[in-house]
C-alpha cells in the first residue's frame, strides 16, 4: 500500500512520523519472506493517538511490526501499512530492581544490560530475537521461564480508545505464548521487576541456554523460531519428528533437519510455499495423533 495523498503526507510530517516508502518485509523479518508496503517509523509515543486517528480517517489499515522474528508475511503488494517504533536511546533505565524498558528495545541487549547490573531471571530469553514489545505481546519464554512473570507495569496505546494507558501486571493475563492485550493494542514501554543475582551466576545460566539453543536449533538459517505451539503435555516438534517429516519441503520452505518445529527458508521461499508446508504438516499430525496444532508464528496473509 502506498501513501501518496498530500494531506495525509502533511499530517504524518506534522506528527513527526517518518515515511519509508516501499519497505520490503522480506528484509525486515527473520524468515526472509514478505511483500512490500510503506512503513511508518514512530519516534514519539505521544504521536501515536494522533497517528491512529489520521490513519482511521483516511481508511489506511495498519499492522504493528516489532523485530519481525515471529512473523510470516504474505507475498506481493501488501494491503496495509506497517507501523514501527524507532529504537530509543537509552532503551533501559534501572531503578533498584526495576528496569524501565522501551518496547522497541532489543530483547537480548536488554537481558544482557540487566545482567551486567546484577539483575537476573531472564536468562532463558537471551537467544530470543526481536524487541521487548514483541516479547510482551507473545509472552516470549524458554527453558521454563516467560517474560510475563517479571512484568510490573505496561504502558500501551489501547486500540479501542486510541489513548495511552498503563496496566499493572496483575491486570494482564500472561499465558503460554498468549496475552490478554487486545489484538491492536500497542505496547510502548514496560517496567520489569527482576531478582538480584550476581552477574557471574547469570552469565552461567546464559551460557547454558546458549549452548542448548546451539545444539538443537538451526541458528544460521532463516526461521521464525517454532512454527507451532506445543499442545498441552506434548511437543509439536517431537510429533513432527516421529512422523519422519524433517526435511519435508515445499519449494524453498523446509522442515529443519535440526529441529522439527523450526521451518526454514533455504533460499527464496514464498509465503505461499511456507503456508502450504505448514498446512501439510498440520494435516499429517492431525491424521496421526488427532491433535490440531495451533500456530505460534503470527501469519499476516490478509
Ligand atoms: C531463531 C529464533 C528463536 C526463537 N526462540 C524463541 C523462544 O525460545 N521463545 C519464544 O517465545 N519465541 C522465540 N522466537 C520467536 C520470536 O523471537 C519471539 O516471539 C519474539 O518475542 C517476537 O518479537 P518481535 O519483536 O520480533 O515481534 P514481531 O515478530 O515483530 O511481531 C510478533 C507479534 O507481536 C506484535 N508486536 C510486536 N511488537 C509489538 C508492540 N510493541 N506492541 C504490540 N504488538 C507488537 C506484532 O504485531 C505481531 O503480532 C524465536 C525466533 C527465532 C527466529
């Protein structure tokens, strides 16, 4: 979608929102798949309510991009624009055991920064790519921990009211890769409350998690992490592996040989290829186990 209406362009400029025309989602997502659309970069949180109003009045649909590490985006010209927060400086400010973090901050760098100041708990998130905002939306987690456990407060722009609001941790439900935020709520910042832990101890935990990832995941290849959520009490990867589906391909979309729940783009896979592979694997698992696998990857194919 292209923004070229002069009044809309003027409105964006007045709000201080930067227009990046014809952004390629294949270059902005870890899967390396996705078509083209205009991208709007937001530098000031305060401009968001006005921006949403402007887009609404001009009938411009939008989607919200974090680091693009959990997304499968359709091919071709996309029928909506992308909103993205510009990374802040500094991304994290500490106050005792509280970390005030901007949603656009890089998750891995946030974990490391906090660790260097003797604040732990998030060791499992060290290899999870993307932003803190994306991690909040997905309730990212690994190796028995999830970011939601440390959330004290979230600043967000509510989709329903287009107003900036603050939610306390107990007002938010964080479940396995699911949160109670409304679909279009935008995470802007978070206060995490982290346990004190000596840096050396945190570093040991980080090294263990890094080693586990290195030994089991196709880290050098383009992926979006796990494609499917694990069903209650079962492992999606194990079921796919047991069916001998590692290496199964549609075009350049392939079930990883290393981790059966990671689907990789080995070259020029299209969204169509990846969606066909996902549908095929889902159907085979359903036939064999009677389990309907649910996507963990967020699919933008409308
Ligand atoms: C190699 C690899 C390993 C991975 N390992 C793990 C793992 O161990 N555990 C795990 O949980 N995940 C894992 N992932 C998946 C992914 O990294 C996480 O889900 C991550 O938290 C997504 O963050 P992001 O900023 O990239 O979000 P994006 O992919 O950009 O977006 C994901 C969703 O969040 C929404 N979103 C993003 N930012 C915001 C915001 N500020 N406000 C509102 N909505 C927002 C988007 O609209 C979209 O719906 C892995 C991915 C890869 C590639």
